[in-house]
């Protein structure tokens, strides 16, 4: 693949910025497939362990402080939450997994909801799997990766909270994550390193979503 020219990179970043500069709104949240909204264009979903920073990342993407609810309490997001602007893609905030206090029934219900959504949503273009940059891939992240591979849905890893580890520790996590993804058939190549606190990588993620949306 030819190396991207600086002018092309600037153009991609600006396209992503304009896409997410539009007013975004909460559409609905649903714990069941029966409550899903009718598709309107493409959708991108964000998944990850409880308290990995999904809501904070979504808020950083859209430039709004409270579009997605944030909480220090793991397991708060237990529905599929949809966000949209007047034009462009729809963002889906998926229920967090790996919450230690969740009952076996809750885990089973959440897993079934995610699997059915992943397999049956034709408008879903990509899932972004968020991994905490301080810890890297954990056992239940591997279970999520298996679920994505079984669903044959395109997914890409996004490291969150990249401002927390040292540069050396961050580089080690990136390398280990790349190695873990190397043989996974549905994994989209490339890891996006982000921080909702400092803004690191937010422009890159916006640009990638804009490309998916055909902007």
C-alpha cells in the first residue's frame, strides 16, 4: 500500500473533524433486539470491558461532555445506546462486559444480545473494541474477540487511556496487542491509540469513521 501523503492525511483529518462537528443526539437505548431502531445509513459500534472508557471516548469524538453517560461504577451501560447526527453514521454504545458483580444470568443475557446484534445488523460496518492501555488484552477481551470472529463482523482495536502508562509500557502493550490480533480473521489491521483526556488519537479515529461512512 502506498504511503499516505501529508496533504491526504490533513484532508482525512479535516473530513473527520467536520463529520463530528455536527450536533449529535441520543436516539434511544434498548436491552432487546425488538427495540432496535430502523437502520439509517451505516453504524459503528463501540464495545469493551466495563469502565474501559467507552462513554468518555464517544463524548470526545463528538465534542460534547455529556452525550454518553459516564460513570465510575462498572456495569452501568446495560443497553445498546444509539447516537446520531442529522447526517452520517450512527454510533452504538454496547453494554460493557467483564463486570465482576454481574450475575451469570446478566452475563448470559448481555452475551446473547451482543451476539444477536452483531450477526443480524446488516448496517453495522465495524465494531471498535476498546482495550485499556494500562492493562492490555485480558481474558474476557479474548472472549469478546472470539465472539467477533464467530460473528464475522469487522472489528478494530482502540487503546484507551493512553495518557496513563509510560511510553515504554504503552509501546509494549501495542506490540502485544498486535501479536494477539495477527491471526484473527475479522480483525482490521492497525491499532488506534487514544486518550479522551488529552485528545490523543481522536482525530485519527474520526477520520477512519468518516471513511467508513463514505465522507
